[in-house]
């Protein structure tokens, strides 16, 4: 299916933003903008064939520039939190800027990768977006060139492939931060969504903090046990700090079998997530509060969406028992995540 490109306006400092539109034979439509390599719209048929946009976002570039919630973005150079913004790499102490209380979050100040305009090109039915982060960007060593591609298949799969190279050893951990509501971006809360994650373990946080403790703990007997389908509304109010904001250690990450599945009974839509990454961060949009006004003037409430951020574990740079997120010169960071609907 052909991909089209159109103007999405200019940033406040005059950078031109492009919107790419991907379609398939089933009527599904995905729109990606070069600002933050973001998924800005994802229209999916319901059980009756009606299309609804199932991701939160904004109608114009001004909305994305003002957004502090990373709606739809690719975040990096290192997604999630790094404790105190510090780590040791090859004997050198690295200090990153802290932009989330005492911690470094999602690449640092000015939004990291999520607030830059990526260079775009088309390769058949694939959108290719590239960004080069200079040595020292937000305190990270090495010049990193990252590429993200988007493809929409005829079996309703949005395939995202990430690659990156570096000139110096550096942590790299890229993810897409889309906010999903399978009832539609204007569908209210997600309490009626049924979620399942194939993970026997998760990474608990330090008491009263948002940073992980460094332990890997079983989900059995806790509110974090999502191995069997459960309505989000049955559990989310029992979770510390206002809802899920936790990393799960996936049992068998694979592009053959989904590690996550979310079903919305009302629309009949199901989202299955396949990934090669070892973890996923489940976030139930606990910091949305109704003041964020998105597409078509929609006010986005707390628990108005869920995020499934496939990733290395949070703060991996400081824990030897976590998967290694360090990319070195001569190596290539490469991961794939697939969001498949009605699977």
C-alpha cells in the first residue's frame, strides 16, 4: 500500500514537520509525524467495521510542542528513569541532567529524542525516520544515529523497528510512548479494558519512589499479577502511587507469540503486542488529569489510556542483574515491536 506525505506545519522555531499516512486493505490508517517520530493517529475498525482513532494526541504541532506527557513519541536516548541521573561506564562517572525529581527520565531535558524533528524518507510501504544525537547530548557520551521505521501490514500490524549506532559506549533504550484507548482516544477511562501480560516477574520500585529498587520479584500474589486477563478497573486503584507505572520482565519476548494482550469488550478490539525487547513498562496514564486537551478538543482524564513501552528494564545502567543496555562502537542496537489489532 502506498504511503503519502503531507505538511503538518512548523515548530515554533521554524522547523518543518511532515505527516506520513499509512493505510491497509482493511481500512486501518496510521499517521506518523516527523516531530518525535510520533504516532499521531491510529484508526482501527471495531467489531462492526467502524473506525475509531485509538491513540491520544493533538491536532497540530503546537499541541505536541507543549505536551509534557510524551504522547505517541519515540523516547530516548534512554527511555524510563536513571537513578539520580548517574552511572559508571568503563570506569568513568557519568552525570546526566535530572528532569523527574531526583532522576533522569526519557532522555533528559528538552524532551530528548521526543522533541526533535527526525529526518524522514519513504521506502515502499515503510516510513523511515532518522535522528543523529551529538556527543554529549544531555550528558550522554558518543554520537548516536538512531533510525525508526514504521510499517502497516494487511493483518493489521503496526511494525516498529529500531536501530542505532554510536561512536562511543553509551546506553541506548528506545521505545514508543503511545497512549492507547481501544474505545477511541475520546473513550474516557480504560477501566473496562482487559489486560494480560506474560510475565512471572516485575521490577519493584523503592518504597515511596518512582525508581526501581534493583530487585526482580515474582508477581504471584500481588496486584501486579496480570498473567490471566483482568479488567484494569479491578486492580488499578489498589496499585501504589495512583496506578500502574511498572516494568514487567517478559517471560519469552518473541515476534511469534504476543507477550501482551488488551481487549475492549465494548468495541471488540484486541491489541496484541509482540516484541524482541526483554521488558515492558505498563503505564495507566496516572498523570493525565483532564487538563490535557487533545484531538477534537477532547479532555484526557486520569486513567484515560494505557501505555505498553517495550524496553530494557529501567535503570539498567546501574544494575548488573538487569539486561545490558550499553551500545558500543561497531555494534548495532536493533529491536522490533509489533502492535497487532484484532489478532
